[in-house]
């Protein structure tokens, strides 16, 4: 295994939102590390957001789903025994949106997102790496953000205004939850679940007011699939056409 750290890097920040840059600064200060570092692992090159001064902790900030490329990076980083990986997931719980026309503000709107923590599973649903305890953690920040949208012209027969998101800025971190082990994730599941359950039974047990039954069942599907991929749930068969799940007894810690 060849592992090399290159501290001489180009500035990638110009392609990133202010939200991403602000979070990088927070973790650079916390880890006393450096931003935008290139790691060479075997024959592949990966850029990481922040690495600690002693190269033992890597921080990756990610707010979209864990696609194949990002999952490959996670697997490569965890192949280095001395690296501890922090995956930072900023989830929006409140949002202030400015709609701009050139330099002036056309209008402003405010949004609150209930149950924002559960949107973590929108990211995890495509993860391809099991949770490895003592080697990685998911650090979830519920944030309030400021979004700037630029007017792009009128669209369609009804001449609706079209806007493009040009920047996102961190307003505040409302709450933080850290997921290091199986129990941290299991706490998100209802306590009244039977030992063996289907996706539909999980959806019925969630009891999330103000959310449609269809949306709750969609969330339950993402939760069961994500937790199965992470190794926290096991598929033990089928009940009619639905997968039957139970808590996994296998603990991965290396």
C-alpha cells in the first residue's frame, strides 16, 4: 500500500459555495490541519477537504448523495490503517432565500424543514461502504443557511420567473449529532419496532406528523436500505414480497 500526502495544491475554493468554505475553516481550526490536500493512495489521487497536522484524521464535507466516486474515495481512505475519517453532513433545517435581479433583492422567503435529521438517509441511500467503528464517523450538522438565487429570465407560456442558485452561506449550526457506531443509528429507529420488521412496518412506526404517508414510506425505504448497506440491519428473508429485517449481530471495527 503506497500512501503519499501532497501539501502543494491548487486553490479549489473558487468552485465551492461559501457554506462549504465556512465548514472547511471550522474543521481546519478544530484539527489544526490544512485544507485541500491531495492524497496518493496506490496509483489513485484523491483530494480531501481537511487533513490534520499529523495526517491521522481526514475530514470530508458532503451534502449530496454518496455516489460511486465518493464511495470509492471512502474505501480508499479507510484502506490506510492510520487514518480516521470524519464525514461531515450539513443538513438544512432552516433556510433564508434571497432572489436577486442583478444587484437588487426582488424578494426574500423563509423555510423551516421539519425532521431535517432524517434527510441524512437521502445521502446514505447510495453508500457502498459498511460502517467501520473506531475508524470513521458521520458528523451531522443541522444548519440554518442563506441561499442566493439569481434571476435568469422568464420561462414557459405563463412567463414564470426562473432563478439559479449561485451561492449558499452558513447562517448558524443549530444542532450537531455524531454517528460513530451502530447504536447511534439505531436511536433513529422507533422503540416500538418488532425484532423483525419490513419497510412498511417501519414507516407505520415512525409517526411523523405533517408528512404524507407516501413520503413516510419512502423515507422508511431509504432508512432500511441505507442501514442494510451500512451493516446495521440484516435481510433475513421475505414477508410476501417485502424484505424482512432485523438488527445485525456483526460488528465491524477494523
